[in-house]
């Protein structure tokens, strides 16, 4: 059994992630599968090398986390239920 993810390939994977490439394109370049790339990112803790997309940053900047509390969760859940007559 051969080991696919050598230290050199992990460094290449890091550089691809830092450049903003997605898993599909990385898999094609590395002659691997999408799942293998995703699993390697998890297994070797490479998630920090993926750049944050600007749209995600905007969502976090525009979201008031104080509004997302669970104080009235049960009440709001009941109000959201459809009433069948």
C-alpha cells in the first residue's frame, strides 16, 4: 500500500488552498478525487489555509449575533407552525 499524501504533496495542497483553488480543481491537478482532497484537509488540519470568501465575511459583518439568541425560541417556534383548519 502506497501513501498518497506525502509531505511534499501536503505542501502543494496548502499552496493550492492558499491561492483560493476549490477542492474540485485541486483534485484534478493532483490526480485525486474531491473526497480525498476534502478528507486530507480535515485529516492534516489544513482548513486554516483556505481563504475566507468575501461574501462570508460580509455575512458575519452584517449579522447582529445578539439578535440570534434563544430567549423566545419556543414561542417563536410555535408561532411559525402552520395552522391547518
